[in-house]
C-alpha cells in the first residue's frame, strides 16, 4: 500500500567526481545534477550522440554477473548499485546522473566517495510528496539456501537484516547485521563498507581480462589468511557491503519502502526479484481497492 510520507528532495547544485570502472578499466566522469519533482533517478549517457536516458527502475534491469545493470533506449549503465544506494541512503529522490561511459566508477569499492561528493552541496525540499510503499504482508523469494523476505514493520520504518554465510571456517565466515535505515545510519554503518571477493575469484576474473586495473587497495580481497594488502574498516565489513548493495537494489522500486527486509546469502538478482514482487503485490492491492 502506497502513502505519501515526506517531501521529495533534489540537490542544490551539481557535483562531480571521476574514477575508473572495475570491470572495464576505463576512465569515467560522473556529474550529479538537480532534477524536477517526480523525475526519479535517471542516468544519462552523455558520451552517446542521442544522450539516452535510463531511469533507475527494476523493469529496466538486465541480468549481469556480480553487479546491477540497467538498459533503455539502446544503451546501458552498469555497476550502478553503489550510486543508487548513496542517493537512496541520503534521501535524494530526483537526480540526473550524467556519465561519459557505460560503467560507473568503482572508486574505493564503497559508497563513501559518492556520499562525500553528494554532501558537498545541500538537499533541497520540493513541493511534492514522496510515495512510500508499506509492506502489509510477508513475501519471500529464493530457495532454502539463498533468499530474501519482506515483512511488515510495526515501527513503520525500513529495517534491514542480512545474514552472510561463507561457512564456519575461513577468513569471512558467518556475519550478520541488523540496521534501521536512515541517512545517518546509512552514512555511518553502510556507506564505508567495500566490495569484497575471494582471492581465487580475483584470479579467475584476471584470467578473463576483467578487473586488470584493480588492485588490492581498491577493494577487499581475501585469501586463506585474511585480507590481502588492505585493512578492514569494520570487523563485519563484508555483510555491511552486502547490505549496502541491498539498499541500492531496493532503490529500483522508485519509492520509499517501509517494512522489515531479511536477506540470507542473497545477491542482486534476488534483491531485484523481491522489488518486482513487492510492486506487483501493491498493484494487485490497488486493483482490489478499485473493484471494491
């Protein structure tokens, strides 16, 4: 069920940053621009002649391993989850994200550089209310090993629990986090958490010509003894990053969410599947109310 809960927000002024894509290794520049009410988050490929616009919507998501990719108007943008998480976490609802390449920069593997850039300007409240989808009944996608659920939250908040399980042994092991999402908790508890992978996964990607520009200082690589060439920001940084990704994927709903989301070993595909089911369930409720 959707309600209007708070004003929509945009940026007071454009902000810019640059980096390179983890997958492609290509340099890319990003400019976050203010946008009118009800615009939502829209990526603009300024490197292409037609400057195609790609809205951040779950129906425009295309399956890509280990990252979130959107496609529209014959163009794509990929690895958008950290940008989407940053905007959603800061309650920036209307923004045009102009990029000069297909892949968003990886930076330090977290959302913190995006948050740092976005907070160099202020938010501006707009004279239109933000829609909010409230979870009214339990919903689950996935299987016995990997799943994500949505439940009503009695406080009317968005709370996130993530259970990460790499087995009882090894450098990552089992981790869990439970957070009530707000701009403050996003910035302090989730935004600094970095992308991680196992050393054998990194070698597999390198052998296929992917991630050749990325070093251990750009993200977290784990071998049998722990983090290679880097230092953890949190003891449970891995589960915090998975929760960061979850925030970015939930942003594809295009509205605020209120409910309790519980995820176990889920990834981008399952996160997006939950968003689709939540939106479909809400549309069904709307149809029932119209008939009544």
